[in-house]
C-alpha cells in the first residue's frame, strides 16, 4: 500500500483504527460486527475494506486533488 501524507491527527487515527480492525478480522478471527463495535468503526466501511471495495485513496481522495 502506498504511503500517503495525512494532514491531521484525526485522519491518522481513523486510518490506523481501520487498519487495526481489518487485522482483527483477518488475522485474529474476530467477527465483523463485534470488531466494528470494539474499534468504533463503521461496519459497512469495514466490510468494504475487507472485500477490496474501499481503498485508502477512495476515502482520502487522490493526491492530485488534495495538493
């Protein structure tokens, strides 16, 4: 995954939280609903990330648009 320059601490926190939630489902075998609740992330967004329908670029916009 390409590294993006995130602008705020909130964006960094949101991205790291989602990555941790994805890891919990894939590597630790947690259920998607319990993971979403435990990590405080949107269940549908977590499902999209797990199924490759939602990427970092899609959620933060392309670099050309931002800068």
